[in-house]
């Protein structure tokens, strides 16, 4: 560990893009380590990320976006990092906007969300996705009391307090969005949204596509309905990944 | 209350299971037990998954053997004939079985996820420790074949 901050980039089949993202992040001069979680990609994602200067943790098989993030959080906690930044590997998130996340954390926020909708409309997306985003943004805003416009944003910054919370094994393995934000609020963490610029993906496939959009809606509604009464963790011992002996 | 009362009082004359159907049900139950034991013997089925099938087969055999029990059960569930009760029981059994498998699958999925994550983190840690050890060894003065330890 050479810096108190780590940038976590979950990546699956992102060869051809992840290297550029890592290099751009390191070139910012923000004093951060870059960690790429390769979620079992069959291509050269790991090699490319390593070559660009990132530390790589590679899942032995594909576990899902949420799992990749969770592994990154666990790595950060185990290695003693004080802050976590996270962004996508597909070039959608503009690396220069990482400064805004850092500034948000400097202001005392525990969770900083980079929103594509605070300034402008963001890159084009399907009607179903736009409607879903509006619905869950409304739910998140009502529940947390904080104006949230982009609950599906994976461009975030977390304080050490937030990090200690998200390493729980109950962290969602597929879509960690509104439910996680509500959970942050329930744990008393301070949430802040900052405007960021996002672009269309440089390639690859989105995890919000086709029938998955319908499943996303169902899953999020069920999770939110059960959230107040649900057991915190599926295994008896919490944080089994983060607290390896 | 009316429902509970109707469960206790006899409802008309239920047709008993014909002899041929009793025989077929008994043969199926016996065959199922033999098949389950054979699968366990070949280690293609674990004991922990076999007991549900064995109990079902025994239940089927008991119902086929004791007509009165099957007729009472038919009366309880409001079935018009005994064969429907057997089918109803089979459907319930399959539902319970699928639900049990879904629960087990969810648990296994979580364990599989945790295992994959821990393996990934340990692999990274092992590689880092190897690199650190290699760096430390590079810093140590090289020992040549002719060098001797000085003894006072």
C-alpha cells in the first residue's frame, strides 16, 4: 500500500479498454493505487490491466458485478486503505471526475455518488432503463432524505466508515444500487451526490440489457421491501471474505 | 367452521382404489425404494438427498395398502376419489422437493461465491509475498561457493 486511497475497477471482458482507463487514472496524479478486479474474463483483461500499472485480483470464474466490487472492498479493508473510489472499466466514466469524488469525501461525506443527471442528461439509454432509474431515484430520495438522481451510478467514493459497512457478506452480488444506498442511510452514513460527466461505453455489453432490466426491477423491489426485516448476512459469521485469517 | 365440520363428517361414498391400481402403486413404491438404494450404493445419490424419496415411497406403499387411510385423507382434502388424492400428494411432494433444492442451491451459490472471492484474494496475497521475498533476497549479499563461515 503506497497511498491511503485505492481506485477499484471491476472488469469483465474489458480487454482493449481497461488499460486506457488504468493509465488515465494513474496519470491524474491523485495519489491513489489502482486495483482491477477481473471477474473471470476469458480475454486479456488481467494482463492488460497489470501492464498498465494496476494491481489485479482475478476471480477464478465469473461471479457478477456486485461480487467484483465486494472483492475490491474486502481487499481495500484487508490492506488498510482509508478510502475507496470505484469506477467502470468500459470508459463510460471520465477519470478526471475522480477529483470531484475525492473532494466530496474531503467535505466529510461517507458515500459520494457521481451523478450523470445533475448536470445534463447523460449518455442515451433505453426507455425501460430511464423509467427504472427515475422510479428508483424517487424511492432512494424519499427513503434517505437526500436528493439522489442517479441511483445506478457505479462511479462512487467511500469513506472508511462506509467501507467497513460494505464488506458484509450480504452485499448484493448482481446489482448493488438503490438497496445499498438505503442501507448506507440506515447505518447513518452521510450520502452526497456530485455532478460528473459520463460517456457512451467504448465497447462490450451492458449488464442492464434485455430481460435483465425486468429482473433488475423485480429484484430491487423485493430487496427494498424486505430490507428492514431481512437478516444482514447469509452466513452465520459476517465478513467471511474480508476477514481472512 | 363449515370447512372444518365438513372435514370431520363423512361426505358421501368415496370410491376405493381398484385392486389393480393398488397393485401398481405398490410396485411403483417398491421400485422407487430399490432404485434409490441402488443409486446410493453406486454413490450417484447422497444419503442426505435420498431420505425424502424413501419416505415418499413408504408413504405411497402405506396408502396403497391401507384403503381406510387413503379414504380418510381424501375426505380431508375434499377429493372426489382416491386416485386424485394420490396425484395431489405427488404434486405436493414435488413442490416441496423443488423448494428444498432452491434453498440448497441458494446456499451453495453463496458458498461458491465466497470461495471464489477468498481464492482470488489469497492468490493475490501469495503473489505479492513472493515478489517481496524475491526483492529481499536480491538485497542480501550473494554467498559464493568458496565462502566459509568464520568461527571464533
